C-alpha cells in the first residue's frame, strides 16, 4: 500500500499506525532530498486480510493534517 505522509511523521509512528491492524512486514517513507516536497509512505502487511483491514480502516483518515489516501498495489 502507498499513501501520502505528513512532514514530522517518523517511520516508527508510521509503522505504529498500521500495526493496529496486523503485522507490518516492511515500511518505508520516501521524500525528496530537501524534504520540502510531498512524502510517500509504502507499507507491506504480513497477510492480504490484514492489508485489506488497514486499507478499509485508514483510507480518508487525517493524521497530522494530511489525509491518508491509501491505495493498494494491484499484485
């Protein structure tokens, strides 16, 4: 899954948000070198059912003044 991530959200916070819905297998936040542009977060849950639950629960959720618009990779 990938989504926009607000400035100031740490990787630990990002993982914590998704850990409520299952085991996080991998998480990364990507940003430009100057960190001034948008940031994107990518997360992999351990099962498809956990990913679907997180997707349904978090899509359109506001975190630190940025709305998560969670999308699922087609695989």
